[in-house]
């Protein structure tokens, strides 16, 4: 190899200048390359990159509508929206969630329940682009985070409208609640073809009215063309289509009545439904205990969820809607009506009650609740004193399918069709039902003995408190079956127009007014001296028609006597009561169930009295010691 | 009185270089004003940097090349020692060991090498001028390799590349045989071509590149195909390219760049400031800037050609070519031609250190230019 030899300074200079020349050419070539690249990007590809820049810049952002309000018939707000700040994390923009959350904890106090709820939401809603780590921030917390926001890319403060249920537990089972849209909800929305209206929405009605009237309440999502920065934050709005707020719902519910009814239960569990017989409008709808629906709004934290679920009182159960109970003696007025309509009995027909009933040729004795019996009992008296033997006979004399045919017209054994979801239909037995229900041929047969128990509302016979109230309303109005409804009218958010939920008669049961009158008269005497609810009816200035009932929780042997005081509270009988008033022109019909309340006369009937007194007289119940299942003072 | 002060202030300065530098600085300040709209303090801070840089340039311009030669070895030696110190005691920031605490200041010795390296090599070749042999190129190679490797190991690939380039320019200008240069250039060309063609296989996740850090591999791979990681590493390249492309022929206008003002451009007042300029001033602006740089580089090469000594020639040539390297690598990186390495756009990017280094280089060029006629070869 040869290396440059020194040939004197001149040739040295020459060689240097050649090298410099080469460098100059390289410089020119390199800059030329840049110029070509610039021209390529800025001239040839300009349109492409312009579009890209616009796409970057402008994003179509959904604008979530305000959810409709829910008020009672007098305008008292049950569900409203409340603007609150939340701290939200975009899981896709945060690389290490755990570290970020821990660091956030140094800026804003994060409770273990906040973290737990975040984890739960994250598991439930995959691919979410914003999940709250903390809701309802104070102004101070907002300020503290804002000062540190630069440290937390992917974490943002958002002003959100929160659903708020100002009355807490009150009427919780009607209202239901909203919750964050889950993957399952998304599937359903997609199936219904309305998923696009939920872009940007985080919440959806999950149960109760919030669930069943979701489409009315949600509103129409608007959109805005927003200029956004690289962080996705909106800088300014270029154009927008405003959202249309959800429609407001005005309920048939009378909140004051609801309050009176809820308070009347004291510490008892149970349910009460009050229906306006002329329309089917629900005036009060109680399921005790309730729960605070506000807990669900931001996604319930696992601890509270656990507590609600494991509570032995089952506060999440909507007893009025889904609780099925033996109707007990509250079925008797309907049985009486059936017996008259089907010609099985006349008002004058009288039996002699020895204290038990036996089928011809059988030794088994069906006992009356009163040892020794009631003596001579006609139809009127059978209701007033709640004679079991009379109705054993009615049951035995009526073919079960005929019985099924009649009572199902009144709404038993099928959902009433009320405007909230999840309703249970109860059970009204028939031959067909029994054949399907059991496997062994001897069990599939319908025995006359089965009918005997059905006659007094035991055996295969289950009703919901709602059904009981609805059937009572049919009896009260003389035979028109309305679909019970909670929403009175819907107020269109845009036009202010109201759309009434028209009382819809489902069917007209052909009843002989004479027979209806006979049953009603007997029910009025139930609350008068000599009747089973005489105490509850004492001094009522209106005609108070009612019927007590007791449903066994534990089965008794033939000769065993049920001793209320010896049985632990949970195994005590359920108390039932149906009522309507005033009997000559009923304005309200009630179905009441008090779980483990003992006798209908002692716990359920007084609740009815308070509700009626308030509704008909405006009389607020005086403060008296709450009904309490733990004190055995009856 | 005033005239004498003016003479004193402008003593030894080269009018052409100053004019070109001021023009580029002006472009830089306007662009910075737009890029740093959310922190206007940067513009005043940059003005202060410029004042300091001018002072540094003025001082450098007063030192004759012969005097400069005396600094060459000590500066290089100190720089090398500091680099070793960094490797041993250095402070880690952003995953790299680059900084040295000097009192209250943090100091990057690698920055110093950008000047020390060409100075040292030019001095070495100058001393060996009359008896250059293979041995000298080997020694020069070592002088170059040791600090470069130390810097690369920090790791600071960008600075290592610039130091390597600075040293290489001296060796090249000193007359390294074409027989050595051509095979290396050819090999590099083949290598780059292969990289582009075989991208998918080379960038396979499980494949380790011997001698490369993961992030360095990632930079090359995202350059080859930015779309593979549009939200992560590719984001810089994609958004910068969009900014340049959407600028079009005339640009979107000063302060009107949407990519810039909506924060899509990362590092927009420092390494990626060219994307801001390009978006707002378009192809026309880019060509003007290229011409300004070309003028500066051309002037530098002319000064080198007319320099009085071998040392001065090599130094002037190398400094000029470093200027070119800064400009080319930065603009190439922003427009998606080159991988993302941390190289600022000379005289435009925000930041004091690089500005002072570059102005010291300009000062040296001026000094060489002024002494051209005094010591004729």
C-alpha cells in the first residue's frame, strides 16, 4: 500500500484542495438529496400529508345528552343529574397502571375502595378509554391534580354529570339505578342497533325504571368536530350538532304516600303495592329493605356489593316484583267470587264448620285455623272470619282447570305487565302445570286433595305482592284488568309536549255486579267489629274493604299447633293483607306482604290503615313506636 | 470613541460568516417563538444563549491558529480524562451516563470532544506533516476511536457519531488513501441497502444485534418502517413527516402550524424544530434555509482552502464539515431519511451548549481566515 508521501507544501495544498472539493461535492449531493426529499414530501405527497394532519387535528367527539329526570306525580325529583369532577385514567395511554395509581395516590387521596372499584371496572369493561379512579373530587383535589397533571399523561379530570338519587333508599326498587355500560350492555345495544347513540355514554339504566325506560331517558347523542391536540384534549370546537336531552318521566307514584308506606313497615321486611283501580297507575311500590342506588352510579365497589349481596335481608331483592309467596287467606275473596260466578256457591249457602274438613271417604283432616271451628258459616261470614273449612269445600268442589281459568283472568299466575323488567308470574296451578312440573306419573296426576289446599291459598299457589294488588284493583273496579304502570306521562325534552301513558285495559272480566257487591260487602265487614281486621279498621271514617292472610313458612304436621312465640323470627308466618277503599268508589287498592310478620291482622292490616288514612284523609300517621319483629309484644 | 469600540468589537470577525449566522439565527428565533408558544421564556433564554455564544465566538476569533495549536493536546487530554471520569463517576439521566457534576453545574464532557477531537487530530497531522506514514493513520485512528467508544458506551449515539465524523473529516482531509475510503463507503452503502431490503427479518423482535442497545435497534427499525409502532417510537417520525408534508409549497404560515400548535411534534423547540419550520414555511422556506447553510458551509470551505497551515486547513475543513453534518443529519432525521439521533439543527434548535460549541467553531474559522495573509505558506 502506498501512503501519501510528502512532495512539498504546494502539492500538499493541492491534494488538500482536491479533498475539500470532494467534500464540497458530497455536501451538495447531500443537500440535493434533502431538497428532493422535501419536494417529494411537500409537493408530491402534500395532499396525503395534509389529510393526515387534518385527521390528526379534527376529531369527531360525541356529545352525551343529559339524562331525563324522574319525578313523582307531584313533581318531587327522584332522579336528577349533578355535575361532578372525576379523575379518570385512560388505560391504553398509561404504561404502568400500578405505578401511576400509586403516584396519583400521593396527589389525591385514593381509598382502597377506589382502587378496588377501578380494578373491577377494568375487568368488566375491556378496551375502555376512560375509567374513573376517583369520583366526586373536591375543588381542592381538582386544583392539586391540575398542578401535577403533567406528571400523569393519560390521566385527566373530567366534569361529568352524575346521576343522583336524592332520596337514597326511598323508592329504590322502582327507580332502579344506572351503572357503567358493561360489555354485555354493549352487545345488547349492538343487537338493538342503537350502539352508535351510546358513543361517549358511560352509563346505562340497569334496573327499575332507569332500565325499562332507558330509551326515553337517554336522549340523542350529539356530536362536535373538535380540534384536538396530540394528547387528545379538545382545543376548540369547530362545528357541532347539539345532543337532545332525554325525556323526563313523571310517575304515577305519590312520593308522600310512598314515604308513609315505607315508614309503616318499620323494621319489617316486606312489600306493598298501591294501585289506582280506575287506571292501573301505581301509587306506591314498596320493597323493604331498600338500598341506596347512588352506590351503583360510579360502579359499585366490591365491598358494598358484597355487603348488599350477603345481607340476609336481601335488600337487592325486589319483593313486590319478584317475591312469590303463598297468598294464604287473601285468596279467599277471589275464591268466593269464583264460587259465585261458577255457580258452586250462593250467598245463602251455609256450612257447619266443625273445625276441620275431610274429603268423602278419606281420613285426612284439613284443619281450620280455629280449633273447634266457626259453626254456621255462609259466604259473607266465610270472608269476615276467614273460615278455612268453607274454602276447603270450594276448592274441593271446583275443577282445578276451571279454577285456573277463572283466577287467571284476574291476573294470577302470569306477570301483570308492569313497566319495569324482571317481573315474576307467580304460580296458579292446573292439570297441565302439574303434568309438566313432575316426572313420576303418580305425581303428575291432579288430586282433589291438591284442590283443597289451593282453596285457602296454600299448596301450589304463589303470588307476588304486585299481583295481589293488581287482582284487588280488578275486584275493586268491578272487573277491568289494567296493566299496572309506574310512569304517568313522558315529557318530551325538546318540545315540552307530554305523552301520557294511557291506562290500558288488558281485558274486561265479565263479572256479575251482584256477586262483586256480595264479596265487597264481606270485605268491608272484615275491618269492622267481628272481622279479622277489626282492630286495624277501628274508627275508619271511610268504608275500608280488606282481607287478612297468613302464609306458612314452615309446614306443620296435621295436629301440630303453630306457636308464634316459639318459632324463631325467620320462620314465623308471613302476614298478608289486601284492601281497597272507599268500598263504594275505590280510589286505591293495596296488596301487602310482611315477611315473618305473623298474622295479617296484626302487622299487615295496620300498615294498610296508615296508607289509606294518608291517601284518603291526608292524615299523616302519628309517630308511634316502629313495628319491630324482634319484640314479641303482639 | 464609538468607532473605536465598534472596531474593537468587530475585530477579527468575518462579515460573511456573521451575516449568514445572524440570518439563520433569526430564522431560528422566529421558529422558536412559534414552537415554544406555551413557554415564551424560551425565546428570551435563547437570546441570552446567543449573546454568550457571540462572546465565545469573539474570544475564539482573537486566538491565532498557532496559539490554538498549543491548546490541542491539553484540551483533548482533559476531555478524555473527563470521559473516563464520566464512565466511572458519572451521573445517570434518562438512562444514560453522560453527566458530570462540576460544583453546581452538570457538564457533558462529550460535548467538549466535538471541538477537541478535530483540534487534536489536526495538530497531530500538522506535526507529522512532512513524514506521514501508515503508522500516523493508525495513531489517528486510536485518537479517534477511544473517546468515540467511550461516548458510544454512555450511550450517546448521536454525539459519538458527530465526534466520529469530526475526526474522520480530519483524517480524510489529511489524505487518507482512497483505497481505504472506497471499500468502507461501498461496504456501508451495501449494508444500508441490505438493511432496507431485509428490514422485516432484521427487525424481528427476538433478534439481538451484537453491539447495539435495544433502543438503538429500535430507532433504526422504526425508521425503516415507522408504521410498526405508530403510538410509540414511530410517533416522532410519523408526526414530523406529516408536519413537513402538510407544509406544502409555501407552508401554513408563521404560527399557523397545526401539528406544532396541537403538540403533535415532540421535542419541537429542540431536535425537531425543523418540523415546525418546515410546516409553517413549506418547501420555499426549506430551500432558503438550505441555501443559507450552503452559504455558511461554502464560506467555511473557502476559508479552509485558503488557510495558512496544514493544521489550520484541517481544522477549518473539519469544523465546516461538522456544521454540514449537524444540518444534514438533523434535517434528514426530521424528514424521515435518517434514524432519530439527538442532533440539533445548528443555530436554530433551542439550547445553549450546542450553540456555544458551534459559535466557537465559527470563531476559529474567523481566526483562521484573518491569519491567512499573515502567515503565508
